[in-house]
């Protein structure tokens, strides 16, 4: 009886710990192909094909095409492999307020959370300063003034709302802020002593592109609970 109980216990453990070797292999293949496609399309701007404007246009969409290729690869070609997907508890609403009436005895947890929040605020402040320094570099030839304080204020408001809904904080100004400047810039390339140098001639200063892109990101919530 004792041995049968031990065997049953080991059998249950083996059932729980069973691992399909195809899953990590397919995940690795999808990651490597996504990176490879993105790098190759980004480097297309250095190729002799098409004219300069079209090469830059193709390179600007390298990330989008790479992610789409990786998504199709994992969802269509390897559809027989049960890859781990984004899980959603359909019994709960997408947005729920935090229960601020916490039970007694959690005071230290609140203090610890406050300490971690202070450390995160320092990280956000440093990241914002670094991004602002890169974007406002004179080589970018920007005409409009910086909005560092406004950016920090908006970041604080957004994270306060996320805290109310028990959602993680966000502050991703690196690397997409400097990349956004380059995506809206006209760049001239010069070869000097065998080295390729790039000079920004003009930047289309607008926030509409980021506004539209983040609206589309928000619309993706409608895909819950059935993402690609």
C-alpha cells in the first residue's frame, strides 16, 4: 500500500512536470526569425535598391513587419504546437478598482510598496532626463522647445490611474523617443574618409504619430481574450 501510494505520487509529479520539447524549440525559432527579419529589413536602407526615400520608408516599418512575421509564424505555421498565450480571467472585468479597504495588519506592506514606488519614481525621472537630453540634442535641429515637466506630469497622472486599477506602471521613453525623432527626420548621408556619417536636415515635429499609434495599441484591448 505504501509503495503504491509513493508510485501514485511520483506519477502525479511526472504528469505535472511533463514538458513538450517542441515548445521551447519553436519559441526560440520564432524569436530568432523575428529578430533576423527585423534586422534585415532595417538594413535595407543601406542597399542599392529603390531610391533613398523608399529605402528609408521600408526600414521604418522593419519592426512592424518583423513582429507580424513572428506572429504569423507562431499562429499559422506552428499552429499544432500549443504555445503559451496571453491568459485572461474572463470571470473578471478588464478594469476593476483596487479594494482600498484592506484588512488590518497590512501596514508594513503599504510602507514597503511606498519605498518601491519611490525607487521607481527615481528611475522614471532619470530615464526622462536621459531621453530629453538625447532628443533635444542640437544635432537634431529641433525648433520647438522641450516639454520635460509636462512629460513628467503626464507620466505621473497615467501611473496614478494605473495604480487605481491595480495595473503595472509604465514609462517607456527609451528607446522609442529618440527613434521617433529619427523616423520623422530627413537625413543626409555623407562619406568622409571611408566612413559613413549621417546628418539630420529637418525634423517634422509632431505628436500626432505617437497619439495615433497609442490609440491603436489601446484598441488592441478589444482582442481580449482572443489575441493572435
